[in-house]
């Protein structure tokens, strides 16, 4: 009751002096509502993203269809600047050529190294054979000192041969490993070049279907335009069918407990203020969050199913409206502006003959425009919208 009286006091502060104005007290259904705002969205919508091209993560819009354009499947929608892809393609071409040349050079060097190592092994084998023949000569023909020398020469020749074979084996494995790495690099550069070449046509995105172009707004309220950046996977625009719309609404967190699925909703469009749309709540998100990056007000999101209408609607149209959270059937009610807050409580000024009488009221629930009167007034009474004591 205290909050209600405060609201009435604020309403009273906004009244102006002037000629008395009268309103009728009536008995009617009183709809208690929750304010909702938001924008329309297409039920049938297809998102159009940036291309999924390998390691390309950032794009720049070069051309884009206009918001509201009607398009057919296969028609151009948005083109992205291909300069980064072209630069990468040139880089990969150069890397592929350089890697292939280095690979060929390494293969030639390895072949020459194999021949050189084979020659060294053959020479070491020949020297060992010669040393072995000398060492195996009859002992009676060889002096003791010479015999020892020949044995040492034979052992040395064995070591030289083993070293030659070990070097040949090691250099062969090293060359094979390097050749494999160079071959892998050359293959990757070639494959990447082919990928980039195929991706160039993907920089122009065509419509996946027939429909109307809708460019969504980002968190700052901006729409994509030529020159704007876009990241990999970002939704740049949408192609929608205008046959059916739904409302994407927001309600204040404090009113969330009064909102439930299937409740009736009445909406009015900012662009078409004379048009009244009817619908019902289809879905309520369980979580709440900030209204926007610039407005920290806590709100919950609703999906509103709209009734059929002949009014041409488009996605993005802003609306304000009311969710019918409760309906009081056939109660006595009076407009909010006809109730005044005094130190004795809420009162109304009822017309009585040629004058007025001050009537204390017992009030019930209220909507945005009317208040339930439990006692003090009856249907057919006429009350002033202006305090007679201050009217001129």
C-alpha cells in the first residue's frame, strides 16, 4: 500500500491547474500487466557467416547487400576483401617453390655424399685387405718387429673401415631425416597453396535461399557495412522469410515472478503506433542478465508468439507492450489520474450537484492506467481528474 500511495503522490505532482475534467467510474475487467519491450524477429531465418577458410581468422567486408533486399538462392550477398588470402597465397607459393628447390638440392647432395662414403668404405676395405695379406705372411720370412708393425697396421685398417661405415650410416640417416622434413614442408606448402586457391571464390558468399536480407545489430547497436571487420564464424547477415514473426522481449527482473508461459501479450510498434499486435508468451529464459553493455538493469528474455496479422512486419521493428499477468473480472475502477494522495489516505473528488465532495477510497490492485476501488465510489459516479482546490 505504501508503494501504491507513493505512485499516486507522484501522479498528483504531475497534475496541472486548469478547467475541471471529469471521468466516469465504471465496472469492467481490470487487466494487471507487466511492461515488456523488445524487437521483432523472423521465425524462419538463416544465418550467413564468414567463410570457414583454414587459418584465416579475420575478414573485412568489401560489399554487402542492403538491409531489406529481397534475394533468391545463389544471388551474391556479401563479399570479403581477398587481399589477405592473396598475400598468404603468394607466401605459400614462394615457400612451396623454395622448399621444393631445397629438397631437390638436398637429394642431389645426399646422393653425392652416398657415393663419397661408398668410395671411402671401399678404400678402407682395400687397405684392410692389403694389411691382412701382409700380416698373414709366413713368420719365418718376417722379422719380429715387422710382424708387430703389420699387425698394428691391420688393426688400424679395421678401425678406419669401421669409422667409414659408421660415418656413412650416420650421414645417410641424417640426410634421410632432413629430406623427409623438407618433403613434408614442401607438401604442406603446396597443399596450403591449393587450399588458398580454392578459397578465393569463397570470399564472395551467395544466398543459401530465397528471402529478405536482415543485417543484425551488434552489442553496440551497429550493423555491418563496407569496410567493417568480421571474425571467423561471425553472423554477418540473415536471410529470412517474412511470413511469420515473433517478439524477442525483455521484462524487468522484479516482474519475472508475475510472468508465465501462455499469458496474453499486447504490443505496439514504435514505427506503427496505431497498430496493436496480439500474442502470448511462448518461452521464458531461466537466467537474467544486464539489459545492454550501457544499461546494467537486470532483465529476463521472452519469446512472444504473435497472432496472425495482415500488417506487413519486418525483423528489427521495436515494440513496447504489456503481458497480461492477471485479470480481475468486473471490478469497480477509476483512472489513475483521478485518485489523489492526502494525509488521510487516497481520495477522489466526486461530482455532487453543482459542486464536489471529497471521498475517501479503499483501493485494490492497479494497472498502468486504472485502479480497483473497493469502497468509496460506485459505477456511474463522475470524478475530477484535477484537484478542485487548485483548479482555476
